């Protein structure tokens, strides 16, 4: 099969001919029809993720059709070859204590296509524990739209709807208006609250404003500008970029008893980011993490999309082919990518 492969971290990936994956007994092989290009793929390529072993095929936001089911999957499982499916980017084991409590998004033994094994920048990708992790696509949802939901939109959906406990009449700031940030803005605007979109890029601010957010210039002084615009701080603030600076500014944007939700990945020097803990205690602030979304939470999101409660397809900027992935991946490392929408590969 054709796949985008890299043999060294940071070295340009190549389109290569590689063997088709073998189907695990409880897994499935998916014929990839669409797959998103995400900053996490770029982090993986740069060597920021220690679960990757070389050579490697990235790609973790996909939709496609079941090509093969594992030998241990019963015919009465409800799944069949040809079914249109997606999967969370964190595939769960189904047996650890987190899975048993319904928190598959933080599974102790998770597998991640594009990280722990070869991913979806290829014609075929393996999903482990298929009966737990496969998600059926509503007929109304195309492959490109479904792939665009798999990582950034699902992460934003759970962060806003579930983790932040955003309530009617509240105000929210979203720091970083890239893929996950614009998704968060779309979801918060649909919830009917006041949304501030914060970014250093004019294109990103324009995109945020088009979705219904109040644009706020990012960088030095961003928190002060939100405090001024919101009349003393927001109830919820999200760091959708993932850096020491944006996380700090997000917490500083909160009013008392506000909730910060970290959804941008914190890698490298940002992993140990400083926090204004004096404000956390004095204002009883909450600092929350949000990490993907479990398969069982997808139907409510997919239903809302199918009913056009929000339209994530509007967040898709460019549709490319597999051989354009190396360039698209390299572009992820530059700030100029902000505001131009998600890039989705069609196969
Ligand atoms: Zn992603
Ligand atoms: Zn588990």
C-alpha cells in the first residue's frame, strides 16, 4: 500500500510502498478515505512524542470503511466489512480501571494510530479493540467531515461541553485560534455564550471573528485585554495552542472561580509551565486538562453535526492528496498555518 513514511525524526517524509497491516485478533483494518493533518503529527515527526519508533507512518484523524475484522470479532458484533467508521485518536483497552469507569480517553494501555503504531497517512490503518473503539458514521456525514471531527473538534467538544461546564450567560476566552481553537469557538458560539478568540495572527483572528467570536490580540498583554473586554475576567478560558505563555495568559484571563481548560499539548519546555498559583488559590480557580474523547461520547457530537447544530466542514480549509502530505506536515511547524483551516487528505 502507499503510505507517508519517515525514517528519522525531522527528516522529510516520503511516499513509500509498504506492506498492508495485519489485522489483530480483536482489531480491524480500515480502508482510509479521509485523514486530517494535525499539529500532533508534526510534533510526532519532530521527535516530541516518545511512543513513536522508527520508521514511522503518522496520521491519527481518519474516517473510512472496514476492510477486515479480527478473527475474534463475532458475526453478531454488529460490525461488517464495508461499514463506514471513524475512531477516537486514543484507542482504549477496555480492561483497565479507567476504561472500566467509562474514562477511555485516559486509558492506562491506550493505543494511538500514528503514534504507538503506524497511522492513517496510508491506504490502510489498524484500529485495536475494534468493538470498543469503532464509531459508526451517520449517513449524513461524509468522510472528509468525519475525519475533520476526529481529533481537534472532538477534543474541543469534550473540553467545552463536558470539562469546562460552560453554562448559559457565561463568557469564555479561547487562546489560540488554530484547528482546535476554532472548533472550540464554533461549539461555544453555538452554546449561545460570549466568546473571545485570542491569537497573534491576523488571519486567525479573522477566522475567529467570522465564527462569531470577539477577536482579541494575543501575545504580551492578552490577559489584560480580556479582563478589560469582559469586565473583570471570563468564567472559562481555554489554552487551545499549548505553550507556557498561552496557558499562563489563559489562567490570568479568569475571574474568580473561573475554570481553565488545557487542550493544547504541552511538550518540550512547556511541559513544566509556570502557573499563577497565587491567583489560583485567592480566586479558587480550577485548572483542568482535557484529553480527547471516548468512543461512547461520539454519538451525541455526531448527532449534533448531522443535525447541523454546528458545521465543522466549514473549518476544513484545504483538501489534498497523500503525496502532498510531506509539504503539509512541514507547513504545520510555521505560524502562518493559523487561520487557514484544517487540511484533510482524501484517498
Ligand atoms: Zn490531531
Ligand atoms: Zn484501558
